[in-house]
């Protein structure tokens, strides 16, 4: 999961502190400045990042343990915030992309909430209806540029992408929690992704030397990816065996596939931000950027977790 200031989990290089700024109160120009507190070579406000991460984890864990339906409320809120942030990112870009935000907010909630009683069919129907209404909305948009058709494909494409990337992927997390052992399935999914994040970040900072995708995410290294694979595989093996009474080696496969999926999610969001010319999706979370800067790896991983756990540990 990427964080603000492009401090990717598999970071292999760090931001260098400025050397020409004045120290407060020193009166000496050109004095080397100290790096920001708790940021330094790690490239982020570490205390803020940890506090936000722990708080988010506590909210998710509490919702799962109190009542599974409460977890759906958390997911619905995350889908709404993520959709809002992505719409804002499109609007702030130099392309000035306008997506039908009201349609996507309503349709996104339908995708999330219909997944509980109707399963994948409910989410898929809600997604299809959202796409159709988005087409109609853009056709009748009164502020359309030029003759109204200018940018039609661009705006509709961005809207369909948003509907699929945020609320539709979120609905698979709902599908994970529906079975009787749903709490264990969700915890397995989240433990694997978090382990991938932590293992990749630690290995990248300590040993990262070879960039994985320098044109997309310069700080992501192959060493960090290796750390993610080890941590994710171990987490998957233990989680599937202990939480779901499944075979440990299937859990290791799950963990490895989720590491690859999470990494692709990171790179995808990096590509989106580069294309739009922005640094963060938002400013909601101190030390992290926006909520979408934390959800980037979890969104596709939710679908992969549901698909693989359905096969590896049938309900």
C-alpha cells in the first residue's frame, strides 16, 4: 500500500534532507537543516502513519468482532470516501475529468449493500445499472464542453473505471464476510496484505538496491518485493491453517498471489496519479495521504481473496 510522499512499502531509496535551509533561530544561512521529526530516511511521518494504521485496524477489527453487519457499514463508508477522493483527483487533474459523482455514490452503495442478501449477482446488477445511468447522466450534462460530446468517452470511461475500481471491488470484501467463517476469511485477507506491506517496506528500506519499476514507482525495489513474498507467504500459511482450518500450503499460495496482486494495485495507483499529475489522492489521513492511498492494494486483493478462498476453503 502506498503512502504519501511516494513512500512505497518496498522502498529502496530515501528522500535526502535539504542542505541549504536555515535553522530556526540560528540566523546562519545555509546551515544544514535537520530532517522532519520521525520522518528522516524513512520518507514519511512514521508516528502519524503508525497511529493512523493502528486506528484503522482497530475500527475494522471492532466492527468484525461486534457484529459482521457492522463491517459492511465500514466498507460502505470506505467505498463512498474512496469514490469521492477519486472524483476529486480526476477533477483536479490537468484533464479536468468530470465523472457523475452522485450516480457513483448511490450506485456504489447499492453494490456494497446488495452483496449481503444477493451475493455476487446483486453487486453485478448494481454495477451494470450504475454504468447505464452514468451514460445517461453524461449525455444530459448541461455543462458539457463544446457541443456536449467533447470528452464523452473520457468522462464515461473514468466513471466506469471508478465504479469498478472502488465500490465493485469493495463488494468482494462483503462477500468474504458473509459465510459463517467470514470473520476468519476477512482477517486472512487483511493479515496477508498488511504482512506484504510491512515485509516489503522493511526489506526495501534495509536492503533495497534494484528498482522494480523505476518509471512508475522509483522507490519500489525487487528486494522489497522479495520481503513482501516471504512475509505474505508466511502470513497466508498461518492464517489459513489457524483461522480457517485449511491446508497451510494453500495459504502460502494465497499469500504469494495476494502479494503480487497488492503490488500491482500499488503500481496501478501510481500510474493513475502520474497520469493525472497529482501526488496524493487526498489529505484525509495524516502520514498517508487520502484513504485511496491506503486502499490501493486492498481493492484488487479483496477480489482475489474471495476467489481463491472460495476454491481453497469451500464454504
